[in-house]
């Protein structure tokens, strides 16, 4: 490793720590709030500080990507789950269970496999108005269906479904952001971007308020990138893994991620 690569890994790891800290703080505040809506949470200073920490983590992740290769930086980003569970447990006044940490490690291993087998995008993406409408419409429909399913689910499933709903909207917003930064786009894309981000944030806080932080955070980390990858392949013509090795790796990574998330659902929730 060169010194720059080591620096990139360190910056990405610090970014993951800040992202995990912010998520844990926001979950703690969402659980304690009488109502988990955004209008109530934005009045809580610690919840806002959590948002600042998440934003700082995102900036450091972008900086790390500018310093080092994706294969080094992305696994460090996935490590936020391993940081988040001990931090959240400490905020709630308990120690993380071994089962939680083991399940989180399994989920992280699967996520690393999934993010690393996807080829890096090439060229400048282009999104037409009809495709942008499809992007936002499909994401909104899927998110709505997941939200509806969450209403009658047990607590662990409710946390996961709400977080998945948020992750789908975040993934759609990430796809739109990639076009805004690097590609060809229409003026109304800028006006459309805040809506999925705000709705996703509100859904995520409701997921956090359920109490199963490990499930909601792991599901978010899975749904967000997979949605962006899917939309990138369908609408932006970005490459997907090919060949037997890529298929087998994707299948194993998916099994690990699913198994770890289900294991997290069976552990003790972070609230009484």
C-alpha cells in the first residue's frame, strides 16, 4: 500500500465512525421522542448533531474516494454497522451482545462482497425526463408498498421494512444525484431531489423509533446501494457483474447479508 492509499483507508474509517455515531444518536433521540416525526425531532439539538455527524461522515467518504481505490474505501464504509451497534448500546446503557456483533460482522461481510463485485461506472450518465419519472415513480411505489406492509408487522419486521422503504428512496436519490453531478439532466431534477430525501429521512426515524436499531441500520445499508445499482443498470446503462465468479460471489454475499440481518432481528432490541 502507498501512503495515499493508507490515508484513504484511514479517512474512510473515520467517516464510517462519524456516520455510525450520527445514526446511533438519531436513533436514541427517535426512541425517546413522544412522536418520531421530523417536526418533533428537528427541535432536539442532539438529533441535529447526529445529522451533522452523518453529513461529516459522508464528506469524509467522498474525500477518501478521491484519495484511494474503491476496493479499499468501500469496505471501510461498510464498517459503520460494526461501529454503530456498540455506540447505540452504550447510549442505551448496556453492552452489545455477542450475538449482535457476530450478526453485524456477517452482514458487513456480505455487504462488502456486494459492493466490491459491481464494476465501476464508466462514462457520463444521461437521464431523460421519461426515465427520471420512471425512477421517481417506481421508487415511490415500492417505498409506499413497504410502508404499508410495515404497518401490520411485528416490531423487528416493522423496523426492517421501514428502513428498506427509506433505503429505496435514498438509492433513487443517489442515482439522481449521480446524474446531476456527472451527467446530462433537466432543470426540474434539482426540484425533485429534496422530496425523496426528506421522505426517506422521516421513514428512517420511524424505523429507528421501533427500537431494533441493528435491523433498521443493516437493512438501510443493504437497500440503499442495491437500489442505486439496480436503477443505474436499468436507466443509466451501468455495468453489472458478469460470469460465473461474479454470480457466485453475489449469491454468497446476498445469503450472508440476509442471514446476518435475520440474526439481528432475533437479538435483544435496543429499547425496553
